C-alpha cells in the first residue's frame, strides 16, 4: 500500500473519531431543554421592568428539582453549608407556553431555574394588570437556598422571589 493512501485513511479515521467525540459531548450536555442559558428575547431591545418587594421572599418557584444543574452552574460546587444568597431573577411571561399560556418562567443569570405555580402565575398576571404593568419581563430580588451536600446526603436548591402579590390587609 502506498504511504499517501495510508495517511489519507488515518486522516479519515481521525476525523470520524473527532466528530463522534464531539457529538457525544453535545448529547451529554444537552439533557433538559433549559440547561443552556439563552436570552429570553434574543436580539431584542425589550427592557425588563424592575419589581420592588419588601424583603420577605415569600413567592416560591416550582419545578426547581428539574433545574438543579442550572443552580449548580449559578452557585458553584455544592458545600456542606449549602446556599443562602440573594440574587436578581428574571420573570418571563410565556404567553405561548405549550402547557400553560399563563406560565411565568424564572431565570437567573440566563438559566431557567423554575416557574411560578399555575395559581401564582395567574395571580401574578392579575397583579401586573392591576398595577398597569405591560412588560413581558420583570426583574426582582430572589433568594436561592438549600443545595447542600453533607454526610452523603444532598438537598435540592430552591428559589424564593421578593414579589408581593397581595396586600397584608387582605
């Protein structure tokens, strides 16, 4: 066999191997549609509206067990103490969500970390309407808690939002 033919065969084998390795890494890293951070409105000039709260952080997101890898990207490696940090969250009205057209997605640093429950999402949208807010995205303070890893036991991260949907008087 000619030396140049052998080199061509080796090059082809190496290219096939490289394509296979890259495809395996992409497949392994894309588990879950919301794992990679993406802007809520790519190439958009829409600015989120800031919400102010009273520091009570009573509005909990749901479904966060599905987004633990995103929390780990945000918070870093788990520790025995876990997390208790305040951070900004982005609330996105998902009017075209296939499961609930009232859905409200919760993102932190571009990562989806949960949703408002159906009831809370409906209440949130009613509250926005009553307050005369028409934006599609809102920034609020949030508290990430939990996520500890100690003595072989792990707990999920959770996130609570500093958004008050109801007056204390009601």
